[in-house]
C-alpha cells in the first residue's frame, strides 16, 4: 500500500514519551488523575445506583483503564486492527455505561476516544472512529445544540493539535538521533585520520633512519667478508651508530610534530643536508609560516627523497630547492644520478606511495620520475 498522509501512522517517536519534558509529563499525569477522580466521584455519588450495579461501574472503569493502556501499546507498535478493536471495545463500554446509568463516565470516555483516535491513528482510520465517538457524545449530551456542536469541533481540533505537536516532537527526536550518529561518525573518521597520520609519521621516520643504518651495516658486512682493515669497518659501524642517534632525534621530532611543536622548515632542511654528504639546499620566495600539515608534508617528502637517493644513487649530488609561492609551496629534490646501490632493489615502493598520499590529502600533487641526469621528486602543496 502506498504511504500517504491518510494512511501514514504518526512516528513511534511521536507516539512514545521520548523527548517529553518532565514538567509536561507531570502535568499530563495530574490531569489524568483529576479526570479519573472526577469520574469515580461521579459514579459513587450517583444515588440511583447501589450494590452490585455500583460495583459493576467501578469494575467497568478499571477495565476501561486496561483497554486504554492496550490501545496506547498497540498504536505505539503501529498495529491497526488490534488498535481499532480496542477502540471499538471502549466505545461499546461507554454505550453500555450510558444504558445502565453511568452517563458522565460514558460522555468522558467518548470524548477521550475521539481525541485519542485522531491523535494516534492514521487519518483514514482516525476520522471515522472520531466521528462515531463524537456522534455518540452529541446524541447523548443534553446541552443546547450550539454548545454541543462547539464542543465536538473543539475536541476534534484538540486531537489534531496534539497529533501535530507529537509529530513535531518526533521529528525533533529523529533529527537529534541523526545528529548524534553524524557526530559519532565524524569522531570515528577523525580518529581514523589521526591514526593514518601517526602511521605515516612512524613509517617516514623509521624508513629514513633504519634504511640509512642498513646501508652502513651492509657495507660493514661486505668489508668484513673481504677482509678489510679494522679501522675501515669501525668507520661504518660508527656511521650506523650515528644514524641510530639521528633516528632517535627524528623520532622525538616526529612526536613534537604530532603535538604541534616544530622547528622552522628552513632550519630542518639545513640540518638534513648537513647530515647528508653531497647535498645542498636553496630557499627562494618570500618566506611564510606554513600550516602544520603542509610543513610536515614538506619535511617528510624531503627526508624520503634523500633516503631514496642514498639507496638508489649512492655518492650522487643532491640538490634541494624550496620555493615559497603566493598560493603554494614547492619542494624540488633532484640527484645527479649514479650507479645503483646494493640496496636499490630493497623496499616495496611504499615510501613513494606515502609521499603521494600526503600530497593528495592536502590538495597538492607529487611528481616523481627520471630527470635530465638523475631522479627528480617535486612536491606542490597549497598554502
């Protein structure tokens, strides 16, 4: 069946008490208690009823309470036939009560059924049920016709206003749930992005430090196998130790970067080329502070490019140029080429992939490939 305004149920959020303020709940309970007290008092003070008839009236009120609770539950679960059945039992009970002398309780029950039907049922089912309840009320009520007509119209409007109010509350609850879900997804996404960032930092630091140590240790192994003198071997071991110290310093720097504490970019590149034989750096353009992510990307790409040059073209001259443009910063790392080193076949290419990933995450680009003489890595990051 096509879901239209006539066949659509009020939402479960609207039919439940979720989102109802405590003060409003208290007011509703007090109002119901007062109405029940009035009905019971009217029944007990009816002098025409005594004995079993009076006890039957009290029992009927209790039964109506259970039927009303059942109607509330079945409408909350959007079960149409059970809801209509319970509503029919309530209307029938009111008619029986009117027939045996419980006029006031019957009038109240018809009014309650009319309001509840239009508030909690689909309009296609609510309007006939409300019409039946209000027709029974109008037929029994002994007020003047104008007062009776005004009362019936007012009851119908009251039920519809309650329906609109409940729907508005239900919509607010659904929007609140969606907002909470969106915030949870955003938080999870931010956590995953931060984990990826930390993973990149760990990879870049370890790849740069450990691969440099591996170069020297592998050279020391080859020297030992060839029977080189002790001083030459010791020189390589000392160099590996120096790389280990450098790696520790880089690790500390990476941790500082994760906390947002970084040294100026020009100083970092100067220290990087100082520790690399045959490397130099040139800075052009008007220097400006960079965002933390952009600065860290330039640092790590420079480190990775130097590591690759050491690995694939040992002894080559390496030229680094950092250019500050009006809208982007450009890092250019190129080597003069040379014979492939012993470790040129090691690694799976994840360093280059990580560099490109860094650039794309910042809206920039990275180009890496053969140049006129050696290998060229060019990073462009918007600022």
